């Protein structure tokens, strides 16, 4: 009898241990048709077959886009959100079942798709005229997305990335854009959306060693998510930090860790990103390259164990924003006459200055406001180099920045122009116009390839 009881206890223990070890986090992002280069028959441990992806590709073949998939092991449901649209599907018995019953597009480019308490949401996105951080919940009864009101919502805000904690959503860095009011600004930290309270509050990225926001906005940066971590990958080219910065964020504690081992940005151009638990899989593949590439995996648990702590995310009080807002009418009545008088005085002073001095004072601000107009002009120049692979020097001439003497200024200008051009082109065509290709002889340097049409 004792032996049977012991045997039963051991079976129960190992059963529970195995169950506890099973990952709860399954995410997949794939790009239309490009996922085929990986030659995978399925993803997410066989739950997403290539037949399903082929069905999606056949539906969106004239609208190159991407698909975000979430598998929930507790309910055993598999959902698909289509990027840059409101389209939303379930996968049941190997078949696509469209749940969104309307035909709206746009507004949701780059939105964050997530599940909480068996409800599905999309957060934020790039619209036709401005960026936004709207929260939308899917209404299964009516087959539509419904806007959810949230207090202290940041306006015109589009984060660089987002990840989910047990209490809500953390949005990371980002930009504010609204051409209606000529707004073009950078967000140096981020915001937290409390899902229970439906309330936003700012947070601070507290790192003393270096100004991470400045680096992330000057160079290309991406944020990825696993079950327990967020994973920030930035191409820095800052000598004291190395060519790349990898930061691991513990989702529940907000602690920040710096990884100093071998790093890269190969996941940027991967045709798929598959996350199961804390294992992050991608394909080493450069867009339009002739190399076959290979699949790679990053274990964030291992990465975290080999990293050192460098900082903390600190939530700030949202009431500070409310108090500031409540003082705005009073400040308007008191400050407007003073601002008017000050403006009159400054206007008289400026009249006495030389025209060249005035233009020099305005140049840095004008550069930020005219970056999108400038990128439109550059597009015309890039047409003559369609399909070509340009060196950095050749590419700088096309961008018109080859005369900038300061190396850092030129590098920052180049990065901002590439980002603006690729954002505009991706919204129209579904893929970036300019891609970086590593120099096979010296991987610290890159070529820039221009493709107006996808080769996939």
C-alpha cells in the first residue's frame, strides 16, 4: 500500500512539474511570402502550418503585409491579426475563420496585438494622418473592433515597441507625430497602460551609464517580447558600448540588464519571428540577398543569466499630468499677455539681426520639421538606383549629405532619413525600400540596397 502511494505521488509530482515547465507564451510574426525562405513546414510546435500561411498569402497577395499570431494554451485558441488592417481570424481545425465582418484598412500599421482574460486587443498604430495609442477590443458578438476609453492617454504617440505584464502594457520609447499641428517629437521613456484601471501613466528608463534614448533614436532600434522578458536590440556604433546594444527587461520587476557578449542585429530583417516561452527564433536573412541564411535561436533565460544589471523602469504618478492640465487655463490667461509682449520684443530684436544669422538659428528646428518633405525628394533620386547595392559613400551622395563634415552628424542624419523613407514606403507597399546588407569582407560596415519592388 505504501509502495502504491509513493508511486502515485511520484507520478503526480512529475506530471505537475512537466505541466509547470510548459511555456504559456506563443507568438509568431511572419511577413507575406517571405516566410517561405525558411522552408519550415510549420511554426509554434506544429500549430501554424504552411497551408494556413499560404491561405493568408493568397488573400493578401496584392496587399503585401504581415501576420501576428497568438496561441493561448489555456483555451487552446489560435488567433491572427493582419497588420495595417482590422482583419482578424481564428484558426479552427486547420481552417481560417474570419471574425472581423467589415472592410476597413489603415490606422493599425504597427499596432500591438495581445490577449488578456480571453479578450483580444490591438493597441496603437500609424494612421493616415497621425500616430496614436488607441486601445481597441474585439467585439465577438458584432464582429468589430471597439474603442476603449482610457484616462491620461498620450496623444499622437506611437511607441517603438510594447510588451505585456500581469497588470498591463508597457510602451517603449517612440515618437509623436501629427501633421495637422506640425508635431514631430521623440519620446525619451515610455508609458504604462493599466488594463484594470484603463489608465495611462508615464515611466522613466533609469540608466546612469549612458543615455539610451538618445542612442535608440539616432540609430535603428527594435523591441521584442518573450514570456518573461522584453528584448531591446539597438545598432549603436558607440565605441564604449560596442557596435550593438542588447538590453534585457524583466517584465514583472522592470529591472534592466546589459548583455556584453557577442551581439548583432540579424533579427531585424528576419522573415519570421517565433517566440515560445523565453526562446526567440528568427531567420538570418537579409532582404533581397542571394544567401540562403539559416535559422537561429536566442534563449533569453540564458542571456539574462549572463548579463549585468544597469537600471530600472520607474513608474511616475499620472496625477502630475492631471495637475499640469488643470493649471493650463490659468496659465493661458496669465501667460498670454506676457507671451504677446515678449514676442513683440523679440520680433524687434530679430529685425536688427542679419538674415544669415536668423537662418542659422532656425536650421536645426527646420531640419526636424522638413525631414518627411526631404525624404520625398530623395525618393526621386533613389529611382535611378533601383536594384543597386551602394557603398556608404555612394549612398550619402544620393541622400545629399556627403558634404557634412562631422562624422556623427552625418551618421545621425543618414539614420533618420532611412527611417523616414522606409516608414513611408512600408505603409504604401508593405516592405521597406532601403535595406542594409553586411559587407562580407568586414561585417562592421554595410552596403545599402534600394528595391522599389519586392523580389519575393
